[in-house]
C-alpha cells in the first residue's frame, strides 16, 4: 500500500490516472451506471444499486410516512456526495491534506403544484440549488478556491443537473405476482 492522504492510497490513485490516460478505453466501463427502484406501498420505495440499497419516502406533509428522504432530497445528497468526492480527489491529487470538509446544499423547487397535478405553471424540478463548501485544509485561500472550481466544473452529478439530459422513458406491463 502506498502513502495515504485524505484516506486515499495516493499510489493507487496515480496508477488509475496513468492507466486511463494511457488507455482511455479502459475507462469506458466507468461511464455506465444502473439502479432499480421497487415500490413498497404508499409513497415508499427501495432503490437497489450494485450491492447497496436505500429507502425513499415522502415527508408526512406530502402524505408519506417520513421514513426516509424523498427523491429530491436524495438529489441534493447525490450532488453533495459528488462534490465531496471531487474535492477530496482534486485536493489529494495536489497533495493537500484535508482536516475537515462539509458541503451544505439547499434547493428550491420551481412549482411543486405541477408535480401534484394542480398547476401547469413552471416545472416540478429544482429552480436553483445553493451549494456551500466548508473546508479546513493545508492550503491557501487561492489554492482551495481553485480546487473548488475544478471540483464544481468536473462534477458528474453537477453537470447532470446543469445540462439537459436525454430521458428515454419506456413503460412495460409486468406480470402480476
């Protein structure tokens, strides 16, 4: 095992970078991701991703049981997680030790009434997401700002939210159990 910085094996990170730089085709499998969500009744569901799963539910004021975050809250969590990973990656690549990192996110839906079928004004998605990074690290303000800008610019989840994505919805009838 190589030197550890920010909980990452620096040598392993460098080897991965060198491998995909030398053979970009080696990274092709890292471009595809998958998930399934199974309905559990009411507004509750369970997402299955690789060998992990998590529950989704609506808060009580949206007629859920409030047993888990809802989908739009998971979007905030996914963006925060992606920015956390990106910041640690970019800081580690620059040799910057991080003592503490927290990403705070707040989003505002354009018009929840469109989701509820009660309005045709606006849209049911986020209008804006505010993101603040709080970091304590061994680097000056300018360097940390540069790491943050690179992190935001290269965030897969951030880019997914900020750009149009082609959705290919398809409905298939399932056999009754």
